[in-house]
């Protein structure tokens, strides 16, 4: 009888326990939990919707496509980043696989974890309201959302740099050895994820030395061990020059692009689109208004609290910018490399809009920035216009080659298209000097691109079909008979496809 009674009461007891636990938690806890849930919904709801981009295919195939040892060797040869993300991703994909959802879910989980860490930073520096505002801005920041859905290291980098800032703030305030060591560990792990973490850590180290002097040595020693361990790999990777392409674009353009990207995410080059500065005008204006309030209306304590995250954010941008100005060989200045600056800047914004001296105007600016960012995240999540090109759909439309064919498209589209075709397609360049014979030429362009002139294809090719794949257009050109004709490789690379550069992919074909 007693056992039966206990069995009947168990569901009610569980429910009562949950309710009691919920009542025991503060209102602040549930707000942070809600913001974290919102971040998870934004990141996971559409995680597998978009096709892989060029860099993601590199992660999935070239780095993670074999055993752990081979993956770590591939990092040293083909990447310009440290191995921590790839080691974790390799382990992660043993369970989730290397498909879009499985591989990206590691970045999504890291992106969700940024939200409570941002709250802790804001609370540590200026109290509950600043922490809640920081968590809210981190939950809906379009840049953090974008890289939470990218199979690369940047989301993990943001999380580890946020943890580094948190322990730096605690160590500077308390001076406890434990916080110093945890700062060293978090900073070292961030550096093991991406070398640009160094710039944020340098600013934090200077901050700690100034305020705590010799008390900061345990943390600096831990970080130093990470730096010494990674130095040989960094020098080895630099010898390959994998990041040399960054300086091909003007530094001024990249500086503006960084500001725009931090408030709207990737909306231009990385998705094969021209820049759209109008999208960033409103959020950048709101950010400037917040910082103006910090300078003009906030009290001394507010400005002092914002000083650390502002110094870290500004230093993370200014140091690589100075290096780029001094030497093009050291020019790696691009928005995604500067991700360590983003969470600190969001925390500084949160302190600005919640400063007592800012009053209602500060709250209004913060609410407007949150609302704009949330709306933009929803639009970016569901609008194909802001998505990566859908190479998965292009591959489905193209199907298997019946005869030798060439596909002309965006240079950065060749690798994902090759991945989704899965038929042995390979990339070619005019410098190879072979004479390729094909029966079909497929031209994949942005929808508004003009039809390629006949002299680029050759007089024998006739347009056989035209179809859409997402925002891309596929034009098929074939020879009228069963024969083959030489591919005008150099000319086709100059076709106007509304991409910055064109590349050529061949399948079902060998050199003539």
C-alpha cells in the first residue's frame, strides 16, 4: 500500500519540486534563461537550412574528413588558425556527423553560451541591469548569430574571449589567484582557437599588470605556456601564406565593412553580394548615440566600468589595423578575425544604455538597438537574399553529367559545388595549360547577370535550358550533336556573373 501511494504521489512531487525550484530562482535568473533560450531558438531553428560555404567545406572535408591525426596534420598544412576548434569539431562530429546541422551545432552551442557569459561580465563590471542588457544584445547580435551557424572557429573564439574578459574583470577587482589562473586558462584556450585572440589578451594583461602588478603573474605564466606551445605552429602556418588574400581588398573598405558587419552580420562579400551600407546605418547610429550618452551623461563609475571592455574592443581592432598600415605582409585585418572585440563592445554598449545618468533616453536607445537586431536576425534567418548561395540546390539541378561538361561560377562556389556534386568534379585554372574538351557548359550566376556573349563559349554552343536555384540562375549550353568542343577557359573566367571572380569546375572529362 505504501509503495502504491508513493507511486501515485511521484508526479505531483516532481511538479512541486520544479515549482519550488522555480520560485527559488530570482527574476534575473529567468530573464537570462529566457534570453539564452531566445539565442538558442535563433541559432538552432535554421541551422541546417543554408548550404555550406567555401570555408565550411574546407572544415568538413579537408580537415575533418579522416582520422584525428590526419585532421591535426591538415590544420598545420592547410589552415592559418590553431587546432583547438578543429580538435573539438572532430570529436563533435563523431556523434553528429559532418552534415550542415551536425557540424555547425558546435558553433551554435558556443554562440548560445556567450549570452550568460555576457550577463556575468556586465554584472561584474556594473551590476544587474548592465548584465541583462549585455545578455540581450549578445542574444540578438546578427554577427554572433551568423558565426554561430558557420562551421568555423569564430563562435568558439567569441565565447573563450568573453570568458577571458570575465575573469580579467574579476581578477582586477578581487586580485585572487584563482581568478588570475582562470584568466590565463581562458586566454590560452582562446589563443589556441584563433591567433587574433592575442590582441584582446595583450590589452587585458596590461590592465591586470597596471592594477594588480605581481599578483597577475600566475595568469600571465599560464598564458605564456600556451603562447610558447603554439609559436612553432604559428610560424609554420605563416610560411604558407594562406591569409595573403586578405590584403587584396583596400584596407579602408575592410575597416568600414568591419563596422557594418558587427551590427548586421555578413551581408556582402562572403555571400557573393555587393556591399549594402544602408542596412547598417540605423544600428551604427544607435551605437554612436549610446557611446555619446556614456561620454556626456553617464557618471564616473559608469565610465570606469566601461573602460575595460572599451579598451579590449578598441585594442583588438587598433593593433591589427596598425600592423596592416605598417606592412602589407602583416595585413590580416578583416571583420571575422576581429570577433574578439565584439562581446566587449556589446558589454560597453550595455553599460552605456543602462547608466543612471542616461535615464529614459539610454533605455530607449538600448531597446531600439535590441529590436532592430532581433528583427534583422529574423529577416536574415529566413530571407534567401541574405543567405549563402545555395550550392546544394545548384548541384541537385545539375545532376550527374551525361557527357563531359564544365560549370562556370563564383571562385568561392567551386569548392561547395564540388562537395555537393560528389561525382569526382575537379577545379581547373588556365595556368594548367591543358586543352579540355566538353559537350556542355553550365553558367551559374546571380539572377541579374547578363547572358554570356557567344564568343566566350564558342559558336557551336546553343542555350538548352535556363533554371533557378535559390537566388542563382543556371544557364545550360550544349553542342547540337554528340561531339565535343574545346573549352575557352581563359575567356569564360571573364564572364560577367555578378561575382568578384569566376572559376571553372569540370566533371566527366579528361584533357584532350
